C-alpha cells in the first residue's frame, strides 16, 4: 500500500478514535456540548446512548488499525472496515446531520478509492 493510502486510512481511524473520546468521555462536558450542539440536560439524558456509539466508533478505529498492521495482507480487513465507516456515515448524513457526510463518509470513501487504485 502507498504511504498516502496508509496515512488516509490512519486519519480515518484517528477520527473514529476521537469520536470514541467525544462520545464516551466528553459528551456532557463543554466541548461535547459544543460539538454536538446540545444542552447539558440533553447530554445527561443521552449519556449512555452516546457511550454506546463511542464504543462502536472505537471498534471501527481498531479494525482499521488492525488492517493497517497487516500490511498488504490487510486489504480485505481494510475494505470491510472502510465500508462500515462509509455506510455508517451515509446513514448518519440522511438521518441525523448532513455534516456527517463530509466528516465521516467522505474520508472513508477516499480511503476506499485509494486502497483499490493501488
């Protein structure tokens, strides 16, 4: 795999790790309230749900790191996890916020294209 592809996929993994941190640990803190544009009351009532979402984002990040660690043998693993990220991003863009299309789905799509153009 090329360095550009690896860096792109690593950035997608880092993005999902940051989602884990935001959703599991900072959801009800000032930064989480600002990022997700919610009140403290809303955050408190959805804290368990957010932690669950954060855990899933952590699994996506772990899968991408695992795929990268396999080198050229990780093509299938990377394809699977990037597709998961892309589908989750598309679903989120259509059901929650169009912003998710650009923050989550687009980077995964770029990673997939780079991965399969090699």
